[in-house]
């Protein structure tokens, strides 16, 4: 067959390297509107839900039982459930209806009713609603800081640069599990070098993650996964109750934490039960609310390739983010794992959250080159910093980042590497040589770093745990070696464990360690001139890019 040359060109476009599939409801390959989704319903007797979405209490699975008992307010449920789907959707986009009114109404809705509301909305309407429903007034961003060699010097330098660029939270993980204590330590020091108040976590199996937090080496956690069907939950040897217990373990030690879920996980695990991805995800969001957890990382996250392959999949991702805010939870709205070969498509996917703003627009912007990302690669990485900053500048929108100069980056990277070098020496860990500090100062990624003795590093990382080293030991080591400012930053971070203020919904810390949360910075958007507005100072940060020609460049 003779081919059209135009179609040959189109076939070679990056987007056509992506995977796509037609809807297949029987196995759950449908983002929204599955014919197998239940019809909304509720029956309450003596203050207890006895039927929900067509299922009687005697036939509830454990997710339905948990949601019925802990996630739905029976005092408003019958009134809320009786409302027309379109009327609720109109309230979401109506600037004359407050966020508090919506939150009070949504407390009484079932998962099927929430799905029915979202089925009436297009993405522009969802974005309008998101601008109002975000819990914290000020949007923010989170990044990944990892590398394929688990090089702690590079992690410290990359963390420092990322913090200076504006990330309020930073997350690391490991290539080799036993390296975790060093990765966490390096990111702690790097994050507090870039600016005081940056929160960090190390994503690991839950026991080690909790211990690092209790030691004061990490400040938050989010990789506590919940799922939308009972079979997938059981596969993880968990239940909603065990996840709730784990959440209380973090909170009781003064550690901020949120759950993680994502559209498409049940399809990947083979137990979608023929339901739409969005319906199952909303069950996850309701489990999170029922457990009393302050937030959720969702937006498909590592499962993004599944909804992205089916019609309306990216719309479903936006709907799950919006639903999280409607249930009065913090949302870290993903824009995380890479899912497409198309720059156009990855940008379009992100604008759904970037334009209205979410608590954390990305839950994993790669603060490293893509080859160093141990979370399987991000939708955005360090090579996109300028693009992100210019999009902010083009649209006068706050995406959480700021431009920095090359001189600033070099200086802060060097300081973080030197601080880690001093701490390693003080604590008797393997030497960090001056050539490593120099390399990390100017490096793009781990390919630019000299090799370390991995065996000795791993022994020392385990020693950090066996010796019972805590955040206070890091404070003392920094203060003793001339880094008193970093020592003060980490000590102030540790003090947050006592006050517990940063356990409030959507909490972040500013550079002076003031808590900014949905309590003291509650989103009050009610249309033009209300809600979050970029200050003159912040606008100067956003618009002042080094690439721009200045009047002072001309001798007139």
C-alpha cells in the first residue's frame, strides 16, 4: 500500500511512541463512567450506614465498612446524597459558594455519588473548582533528589540547589537499600543549606522509614499506600485499620505524613473488579479521610501510564486530585513519573494542576537528571527548570519555583558538600575528599562524580543506625565545625516535633520556620481579587530571569 507522506511524518512523532488502549471495562481499563460502577445510594438506621451504593452492610468488603464507619458524616449524608449531581457540580464552580459549604456537603457523599458529580464536569470546570478547593492558600512544590550511585555528596549538593530554587519538600530513595541512612542524612543537610525549613523524607520500607523519622533525620513520610479493592489491599498484607495504626505511629512522634494512592493501581494489580479507575481511587481518598490522615499523594503517580492510555484518563487524574481537596485533605498532586514521549502531552497534563495551583503541584519534580532518578524518572527534571520558570513568567502563575543564578547554585552546592564532609569527619564516617566536594559543586549528575568505596559506605551507613545517631548529633557536628547556621536550621526543624504544628493539613515551613497550613493560611478563594494572589515581591522573583535583556544592558 502506498502511504501518505504526511501520515508517515505523523507516525514518527514522539506521541505515537506512547501506548494507547481502547476502553475495556471488564478488566477496569476505563478511567471514568464504567457501566459497572454502582449507582449512588445510602440508607441509615440508628445512626449507622446499613446500605451504601447498592450494597447492604452484611455484604460490605472491608473498604466499604471502613468508609461507612469512619469517612461519611451520617448527620448530613441523607441531605447531601439527595442533591442533584449537576447542582453539586455547579456549587463547585460557583464563586459565590464558599469552600466551607462544599466541604460540609461532601462529608455526606459516597464514592459513587462523587463519581457521578465528576462525570458531569469538564476539565476547565474541575480546574475552576480546584482553585477554590485547595486547602492551603499558597501553592507549593516537591521534588525527588536521588542518584544511581547513592552518592551522598551529590545528594547534599542537589538538595541544596533544589531548596534554593523553591521546593518546600524533597524526597529521596535508594538504589541499594542499606545506603538509606546516608541518603537521608545528606538530604537533611542539603535541604537546610538551600534554605531553612525545607522538609525531607526517605522513601523506604515502612519500618526503616519510621525509624529514620523518629531519629530526627527525616521530617515527613508519604509512601504509605492505600488501595481501592480488598484483594489489592490484602496483597500488600494490609488493611485500612493497619494503615491507620501506622499513620498514628508517625503522628505520635511528631512526623508529618500522608497516604499515597493513584488511579490505575488496581488495574496493574489485576483486581479492578470491572470498576472505573476513578471510582476505585475515590474509595482510597475516603479511606484516607477515615483514617484521620492529613493528606494524600495522588494523581496516579507511578501508575500514570495506565489512565494515560485510555480516553479521559488525564481528566480522571484531575478529578481524583480535586476530590482529595473536597474531602478537606492536603493533595500532593503527582505530575511525578514520566508517562509520555511527548513534551506537549506532559506539559498539558501538568497545567491541569499548575494553573489552579495545588498544595504540591508535583509530588516528584526531578531535582536531578532523569538518568539519576531512582523513582523511575519524572515528568519534569532539572533540565526543565528554565521551561518551568518561564511558564510561570508567561502566565503570571505561581508554580512554587524561582530562578537562581549560576553563581548562587555553585555557592550553595559547595557549602552543602563541605557541610556533609565535616559531619562525616566528625562522626568517623568514610572520608569525603576535597575532589568529591569540587565535583559535586559543579556536577550535573552522578556521571560527573568520582567513585566512592561502596563497601565502606554501606558499613558506615549501618553504623549510623546501630550507634543510635540522631538529629541532635548532626546539630552538634555542624555547630562544632563552623556551620552554626545549618545547626540552627536542623535544631529548629527538630523543635517542630514538640509543637506538632506542622502536622496540620497542608503544612509547610517558611525560611523562618513559621508554619503555613490550612489552619493559618486557609484558601479563601471567592473569585477575582480573592484567594492567593502573587505578591509584588514574589512576582519580582518569578519574572527576573537571567535570559531576559535588561535596559541596563544598553549604553544609551
